C-alpha cells in the first residue's frame, strides 16, 4: 500500500493516511523502506505536507525506533527547511532525550547538519545547555563532540563554560575523556590553557598520568599545545618520567616527552 501512495492525488493520499489512522507509526516502523521510497519520490508540496502531518504525532516514537529513525532522517535529506521545520522544533524540545538515545543521537546530529540559521542555533544552544551530562553519556558524548567539530566560536565558548573546573573529573571517565580530547583539538588557545592548567594543578598529578583514560587526555594535550602552555605541561610531567617508562598506560606520554 505504501509503495503506491506516491501515485495518488492529495485527496486520496489524505484518505489513505486517515484509514491507517493511529496505526500509522506502527506501519511506518515495519514498512520503513517503502516509506523512505515514498519520501524520495514526493515532489508536490501538498503531498509532502500530508506526510509531515502524519509523522508529527509520533515523532519521538519514530526517532527512537530502529527503523523509524531512518524515515525522519530521510525527511531531513529530501525535504526543504520549511517542510522540516517541525523536525527542528521537536528536536530542540526533546534535545536531551534524543541525545542520550542510541538512534536519537544520530537523528539529532543530522538535524544539526540540516538546520540553518535560528533552527541550527537553537539546537546547538540546547546541546550546550546539557553538555556536562551529555559528555558523560554513552550516546550523548557523540552529540557534544559533533557540536565541537562544527568549530563555532560561540558554541565552543559555551561548552568551555559548562566544563570549567571539571576537566579532571571528565578526563578520568571512559566516555567523557573523549570529549575533553576533542576540546583540546578544537578550542581556542585560551580555553585549551584552562584545560591544561586544570590537569597539572591537581594533587598527585602522577596518578592522573597513570589513569587508564586521563593519560590519553594528557597525551592529546601534549600534541595540541605549544609555546609556554606546552612547556608548562612538559615541566609538570618531567618529575614523573621514571614512572612513565614502567607504566603501560604512560608509554605514549613518555615517547612524546623524549622526542623533544
């Protein structure tokens, strides 16, 4: 049935969608490829509006569904900004919920890519507002890293303010340590300095050097710092060189120091 809908005039299409009624979301989830094909072929605005109207009530169900999320992503790929307005608005409203979901995080990243102007700005603001929690989430961390990859100065400044004073804590966790590494790669020199000084000011710095996750962060800091900042980090590491050589976690740091 879904495969033939694109050949129907708007009135018939509306009647078909109404006949499916409350079961539409279920049908979409089980007939994902057919619905995606339908979305690809629709060119008439009235028909696009009908499909969008049908998708809106079950938006979050579709986003979180193994198959349904591909339908939302297909809309983002094939429809214009005006037609996808409902997706951007819903994503901003449910940003945190989407970001921490296996499938929702992928849809949210696609939304950020597809949105423009105020819609993109709103999505990024919402991600930044929840960045501290998202950085520690198995799926949310990818969304934060995706925003960092956009290299938007205002977004990076917002993220830096959210993480300020917590870099040691975040560096010692498997998931969030990846976010700190990304920060060290894309932040301004000033914000990179805040990370480095947070790390080297911690009591028992040698424990941080040997931490299974933080050691990667420190190595990334070495690679992505320069001048006085780099020298300050090296000088903080030097007293612990002997321990670095014997610790499996620290070999990359030891090699980076010895290459100077």
